[in-house]
């Protein structure tokens, strides 16, 4: 089974980290291929950047030449999920959804620890759209930008644990890593907080495998019916045919 | 006062219709300038097209050379509203919000009649984000594509009246025209249904005037704080500096 | 255009302040006329007084001799809005609604700072009825009674800023002045808090202008259908024909 | 124990019917005294009349000379409940609340059948305020005005059964009589529909007895703290001291 | 009238306390009979124990030989309420419901003080099921296990007052004793907090009397239709015919 | 990896069907072991039977002698999920949750088709507890009892398609099989309706694999902390040590 893990920003090194983290949790026989938009944002940490990244990801997927069995949208709290489901027949799993679903299965209420406070609004909108907002005890920022997350992982884990404190006090018994760039920090944060910590990339890989093994694809009978390609779309896709 | 009315699609003739409809309701001294994205979608009738249009509109606004006192986002149910608020200090009024607000002030529950069923999901998300979903009796499609709306206005009004029937039966006492391309049809639909009909473009013009006269601008103290321009954004804006 | 601004209490001096604040923001050609109930409450700071004021305002409007194009209900959080809409064909804008709507257009979440804690329940009910409660971060009392608000405006602004602190901490990026008697304090509170502050009276004036310019009146097709005047209503109106 | 059953309209004969229906279900030792506002509305069938009745009822209670252990507010869906709780220390039970509570204890979802469609909005607001709206399958009008309800009880019961049909189809397994003037029709409607039918007047009597026997009175520690009587309230109460 | 008060645990002494507390508030002519499950849990302080107790209570009621007019389910926050309503025609009142209803009639928002934090989830689920969660300011644990509640009532009342503090700060103006074993502590807690305190056992007795006097029984027309006894149920009831 | 699939009823043949359906979708290396309660209900089609089955399942799990990596609760809409999470450290996936989650990932709104109308209430409660009720277009009964589901699969699929019709009309673009006994009918129902159909047993198997591969177990830091085993639990477990 081949999974396409689409980064929401233009950093190839972040894509490679996501690809590696995803491959590490994948079942035997599952191959994860990372993909990087050819234009867009260096990182998506707010509504403005998130909406740009949504179009860049759609651009990439509209022109992707290869086959895939399912798509992982690897931007936490990023927009565009429903558009991707319209575009594709293959199942689409967003890491925000995947993390929230995993957390809801192993705990009663979850808290999300993310990078900057500018991302909180997008994340809350994503959880509202999914429908699990009632299970969320809150979203808190650690003030660690995504580009700095990997510099000193112990320090990042400390900052996340600090951000998690009010969430645990408010009743969260599970935490969610609110950024793809935090992949791999779950164990460090579990040690610091004593609660299970969910990594959305790992969650999304296994949920894609779940959907593919069930043989289910995105419904085309309603909101996600294919867009009308007959209609001229000027200057789109922006990037021309994508190349990996 | 100068208002920028941004069309969500690339049709210059639609932009001119919006501009004219907006100017017609504007107060003395208010000038409405229409703007058309230089790339994007021929019409936005579903999630996929809506997310593309969001980025194209942001692209236009990020590079707009002229002054404006407020912005009208003239795509009904389109995405990107929160990103635009991040980008700009000037007030932003989306026609979906404007229509829903007007309807909530003159009736108890409103119904929305739109073009195709593929747009219903985006419209519902927009109303959820605004917070007035509890006042909405439903969103119904007329199966009149936006490009055909102006061909035979009497026939379009008939189709909208037909689409409105279950909404009125469900308790709606006001209707909302769920597409910028329906501008001007409010009177025809009022004649057919006997209830007030709100046109989002007209509503947005007068709400922009309301905000400008109150002297209020978009808050930069929270979710709409300006995005970090220092961060390199590769290949963005796509269009280069916009020209009217 | 003539707007009738109805005070909810019997203080003529408060009516004159409301009239002046409203006229100050009105567009050229808009005339604001203040109106004072002939009986009722010295100030409406709780459910009991609010329900009395609702009937006194209805009494005034049922007997008002002059013409008006729209009505401003100038009591923050007061009851009776839906009854007024039943009584009149002209549009009705309550300052609670108007402030909340304005705040929702320029920020993500708003907080309300009001006079006494006894008014909080009514204000919350009003926001629930409107449908924007989900956008409200909370309502807080400053413990400044309405009659004292104008004595020392700097001290009042300080008390409001203090009351606003937990609202800002809870994520509010806009504030609403929760009392008509606070009109004019928006600038002082903006200086103290750094966030936009909305004054409901100013908001209501410009929203009335918005509705009148759109040519829309209260729907009579549902919940606001005119009451049955044929039915004898003993001893009502209480006041006899109103005189300005 | 003495219960004061306050009619919301000015009809003494309706008050006597309420008093009799209430006394019939009361426990030994409970005395029900009916009370009629000295001004107000002939019947309260919509927001406008409901807000007038609220003030008239407050007027009556503010000047009632006798003792009572609890108050029944006997207008279905009428406003003013929270104001009455502010005014009094004795427990207050509104028949809307009482009927909904009883229905929620003996069934899964209830439907309300009322007089005219103009009353539906007020009833929905009352259920929202109580908090049991999620248990309500809907409110339907029978088009039988309250003044005609007692003329031909079999015909009225037939009309109520007809109005109930869509509610039962939507899952209601209990019905509520949505008007004090329907008192006594519960058995006739049970025969026609096969589901339990709750009469709010009977429910309110027994809930008042419940509160008095528990020795509980309205909390004065929050939203229902007594209004400030020191504050001059011009021309209020309207009626002067009430006489039974 | 005969009421069956079913303890949710197997402690006969707790049953006797419940029976005595219930009898104390009952009207003349009402006889309360306590009942103890023959198997199950020593105390139900969490989901696991609560689900076991639900089946043990159903087992008891499925085999109870005597007559009763209504049933009190005397475990605060315990599961099984809807199953009991399916099994029986007689009205069923759960003390969680009864306390929440009483609190909602005498205050604006209530807080619940319970034993251990492990019980909070069940209590919240019960309030959600009832529909009054919007009236609840929160549920807080006192860390007093039910078995210790009666040892030193002054100390227990102190612990409950401490647990109540954040609830009162969050706007609760009424408190609910969140455990049948706290019966009788309402007065002590009222002295310590100044707000009315509701005891669910007393509330349930008077609500049972309310339903019986109204002549209403559990609806069999929907969700509570009798289970199909024709279907073999292996090894059930577990206890064989119950004996008091 | 070893998964324990616990049937909620006492039918060994149903258990064997569940085991086979689960094994069929499992990844290489996953072994599914079916388990049957030693007492309880022949089928769980309503609240009463569901609460009995919850205790019987807890009894089975409390005494299960073998090892397992995760547990599948294979009763659709059955109670007890949270109690099982308290009892066990291993992950627990209920087929109701699993089906709803899968449906929410591949469609916009899902509908549930189940056996008898008596099961609808339990299913709705389960979805409310999960938090995905907002994604559910409704639950409809086919009037096919679970014991008859396998007799004539074409007829059962026809009945399910008929039950699905109003759900599809209400906007469902995915269907969920609301009974473990419907396992294997997904393809037949997809042929009849044209929308993807989710089988909860298959979904639960792959979600268990997802959780185990992520290395996550049930959080013991909150609502699911282990029950206090020191406390004597009389006559429990009912069954004594379970034997497969």
C-alpha cells in the first residue's frame, strides 16, 4: 500500500522528517512517500498562511503524477481538507483528525499543545469541523515555532509540558502534539506529564491503513462529489504538472 | 469612503455586476471598486474551488496597490475570511456574514437559497464560523448555476422560489440569496414568496459603511494578528504585484 | 431618515445622552429622536427591572404619534425585542445585538463589560436569543452603577479595564460596552486595553441605516406577525397616547 | 400550604378555571388561590402580549397583600419568570417548566401542542431558558384560540390530536398541553393518541408542593438577588396595591 | 402511596439511611420501602462500578415481588435509568435528575459536590442525558469516599464547602449533594455557603409524589417500550426472585 | 497481535460470525479471538438488555484468563464502554465508535441503519458520548431483528436500503451498519444505495491495529483510572473465572 504524505509547507527537510516518522509506524508493506508543495508558505502558523497552504496542497494533488492508495494531510490545523476530499477518490486523513480520533479512543478528554498562539484558531475550527470539539479540553501554545522544534528536543518537550499544565488541570487525560514538526516528541512528553501523548502523523498513517484495509474510499454521493472539471479554471493549477 | 469589492472568481463581468449592485445601495460619498483575481476559478461552487479562490483572493489583496477603507468579500460561502482579516487592518465583511446578520435583524429564522447543492457544505461552515447557524432554517439549492443566473431572471426567481418552499415550511420568515450572482433578484423573490429577501452584496456594503462610520478596524490583539512577513514565503504571492 | 432611540428607563437626561451619542455617529441626513418611557424603572439592572422596562417601552411605541424609519432599543441586555418586532413594521435594532454583531465582524471573540453583576443574566439571554453566544468570551461586571458611570469617566474606564482583564485572558480580542450609559467611553477603554471597543448605541445607529438603505423591514410572515388588535386588551396601553 | 396561581391574562373566568384545576390535583392541606392581573392582555398569544403580561404579573405580585408559600405562573410560554424569581423569596414554578420536567421524567422526548402559531416562539424561548430544549421534539399549533378551547372539548381534543401527529412521527412519546386553557384535556388527548399527556397546571401544583416540602426557596445568591428597592421606580407598580 | 427506594450498592445500612431520609420528607400517606441489590458493588464510585450496579438494580426490580407506585433510583450519577424505565410501567425518578430539576427551579446555575473524582464522568453523562447540563456550573469532588461521609458530618460538610468554592466562583447559586450518602448534610452546607443545597433523595421522593398525584406513568410508546420477554435471556435474572 | 472481540449477547454462533468477519479484515499477524458472555441477553435490542449486557461483558473481561493487546466491544450501541476502559489498560474500541469514525473520514454526514426501533435511543446516546452526533444524519430501524438478519441476506439488504432512504434524503453520503449481526452486508447495501457502507466490526479491527501500532494504551490519568479493587464487591464477578 502506498501512502502520500503531503507537507503543508515548502520545506523539503520537514517533508523528509514527516516521511521518516510516518514510515517508522507503518505496517509491513506500507510505503510512505512524502510530497512538498512547489510554492506556498515556509510554515503555516495562522489563518492566512493556512489558506495559502490549502491551495498549494490542492495544486500539488491536482497534478501529482503517481499512484497512491490514500493521502495524509500533514499540516496540523490546516485548511483544505474538504477540498482534497472533493478532488480525490482515495481516502484522505488529516493529522488533526487522526490525532483527535486516537485521543478520543484512549482517553476521556484531550488537550492540544501547539507552536504559536496564532495557530489556535485554525486548530479549533478543524476540531469543530470534525465534530470532536466537545472532547477537547483546550488548545495551548508553547511559543516554540515549528522551525525551532527540533533544535533542542528536551527544551521543546519542557515547553510543551509547561503548555500542557492548564490542560491537565482542566481535565485532559490525553495530550495531542499540535504540529507535524513535533513528530517523535510523544515519548518525551509522556515522561514529563504521565499521560499518553498522540502524534498526528503516526495516527494518520495507521488510520489510512485502516481505511484501505476496509476497502473504503471517499464518498462521491454528497458534499465531496468531484468538482466540475469542464469548467475552465484560469491559471490553475498554478504549478503545472507536479514532479516529486 | 472607498470600498474594495473582491469577486471570488476570475470573471470580470461578474465583478462589474457586483460593483454596480454594490454602488447602487451605497451611501452618498461611498465609492465601490470591484476587483478580480488574476488566477483561480471560473466560479466557486464547492469546497475545492472555494479553497482555490481563497488563496487567489489573498494573493490579490496582498498585492493590491491602492487604498481602501474596507473590503467586501463577494463570494457567498467562500473560504478565506479569517485569513483576510489577518492580512488587513481595514474591516472585512463577507457577504455570507452580512446577509445572515441582516436576516437575523428583520426575521426570526432565515433560509438560504443557493445555486448548486455542491455549495451547501461551504455555506453551512461559514454560518457555523459566524455563529448564527442556530438562526438558519436550512440551505437549499435551486440547481441554477451561477453562470446561468442572469440569463432569464424570471426563470431564476421561479427556481429560487421553488427551492425556498421547504425552508418557509420549516419556519423561515426571511430568505437570503446565496450567491453574489443573484444580486438584484431580491424584489422578484419577495413578490413570489411574500417574505423579505436579503442580498448579501447590498448587506455587505451597508455593513462596511457601518464599521467605517464607527471608526472600528480589525482587531490585531488575537486570532487576526498580522502574519509574520519576515518569514520567507516561497513563490508567494503567485501573481506578483496586482494591477486593477 | 428618522431613527427613534428608545431609552429603557425613565431618565430624560439619559435619553438626551443617548440621543446625542447616536446623532454624533449618524450619517448626514439621519435624524435621531430620543424617547423616554412615561413610567417604568429608574434604571434596568436585572431581570425584574428589565421586564418592567420591556412593557413600558412597548407602551411608548404602541402610542407614539410620530413617524420613524427604524427603532433603536437603547437598553443593553433588556427584554422585549421580539415584542417590539411584532408591534412594528419598521426595523428594530437592539443595542445588545448591534454591539455583538459589530464585535463579531472585527474580532474573533468578544467580551462584554457591564455595570452590576445583576445584569449579567439578561445580557447572556439576549446573546443566546441573537445566536452569537458562541462568539462571546464572557460578560463581566465593573460594579459601576449606570447612574455613576458619567461622574468620573476616567475612573469608570479604569473599572471597565479591570473588569475586562479576565475576558482578555480568556481570548477576547474585542470588547463591548455593556450599558447605554457608557456611550463615549470606547476610546478611553481602547487606550487602556489595546483592543477595539464597541459602543452599542453607535453600532445600532449604523445598523439601522444599513437596514433602511437596504429597504428591508421586519418580516410579518412568521414569529413577528402583527398581534391581534381586535382582541380587547384591558387597561392597555397604560400610559394613554404618548407625547414626546 | 398556600399556593398563589397567577393567571397571565385579565380574564377572571380563566383564573377560576385554573384555580379549580389546580385545586383538584393538590394534596390534602394545600390551598390554591387564583390571582388575576388588574391590567394587561385578554390572552397572551405572542411575544408582544407575553411581554405585557410579564409586567402585569410582576405588578400584581409586587403588591399582593396576602401570604403564599409558592407561586404558580400559569401562562404557558409566557415571559417574566426570572423577574418573578428576583422579586420573591418563595419558590416560583412556571407551568411551561413544570410540564417539560414532568414529560422528561416519564418519556424520552416530548412534543408540545398549543393554540396559535404566534405562541411558538415564546414557548421555544422558555424551553431554551429552562435547558430541556434537547428533549423537545417540537411545538405545534392547533389553531384553536385559547378563548375557544373550552367551547367544545371534544373538537379541541381532535384538533390537538391532529397537531400532535407530526410530533409523534418525529419521535415524541409524551405530549404537553401548551396552554393553561387546555387544563382537563389531558385524558381526552391520551385516548386519541395513546401517549401520556401532561397538563402544566397540574404539574406546577405538585412541583410547588415538592419544593415547599423540601423546604427550599429561591436562591438570592446570584441572578435572582432581590432588586434594589431603594431606587425610585417612577409610576410603578402601575396598579397600586393589589386586591384579590 | 408506596415508593420503592433502590440503593445502587449492596450495603443494607446505606439502604436504611436512604429509607429514613426519604421517609422524613414524604407526605402523609406515603410509605418508602428501601431495597438492596443482592449482588453488585460495595459502593459505586466510577463507570465500572456504576455499570455493574445498573444490572444489579435491574435484576432486583425484575424480580421484586411487591407492589409499588413509583421507584426512586438512589445512586447519584449511576447508570441504568433508561433500562429501568423500559422494564417498569410505574414512574421512575433518579436522584441525579431530581436534584438537578429542583436546583433548576430555585436557582440560575447549580454546582454538584460529590465524593471522589472518579464519579464525575458518570454524573456529567447523567446530566447530559437529562438535558440540564447547560444549567450546571460544574461537578467537583470532595475526596470524601461515600463510606466515610457519615463518620464526622461536620468535617464532611467542611470538605464539601471547600469543593463548592470554585463552583460558587463560577456562578453557581445553588448546590447539589452529589451522593445519596450525603443525605442530611444540606443544612450544614447551607450554613457554610449561604446558598440553597439540594438533597437528591428528598427531591426524588417529592417528585415521585408529584408524578403519582398527576396520575402519570412511564410512556410505553417509544424508547421505553417494554423489552421483549419472549426472548430467552440466559442466566437472567442472576439473583432469582428477589426477597426484601 | 491478539484482539479479543467480545460479543454482547450469549449466542456462540453470533460470536463465531463476528470472529470470522473480524479475522477476514485483520492484517497479517493479527489474531482475533471471539468471546461470549456466560450470562446475559440473547440479543441486546434496547436500553434494558443493553445495560444487562454491559455488566455481563464486564464480568467476562474481569475474569478473562488470557492475554490480549486490545478489545473490540462488538455490540452496536451497547452500554459499558467507559467501564471497560476503567477495568483495562489495553485499548478498547467499540464498534459504534469505530463505524462512526470511519464514516466521518470518508463522508460528510453518515446515517445509521439498525435492527429495531427500540435500539435507536442507545445508539444515539453512544454517538453523543463519542462526540460525533453532529455528523450523524439520523438512525433508522429496518425492523429486521438481529436473529433474522442472516436468514435471507438479500431481503435484509433490501430492508436496510429502504430504511436508508430518508437518511440519504437528509444528506447522508455514507451509511453505517448498526448491528454486529449485519457484518458482511456492506457490499450488498453499497450496490443498492450507491454510497459507501461501513461495517463496525471491520472498522474496529483496523482501529485496534492502529492503536496497538501507535503503542498507545488507555489513559489511567483521569476518568478511566482503575477502579478500587480493595473495596469488596459482593457476589462479583457473577460468573467466576471465565473460560473461553
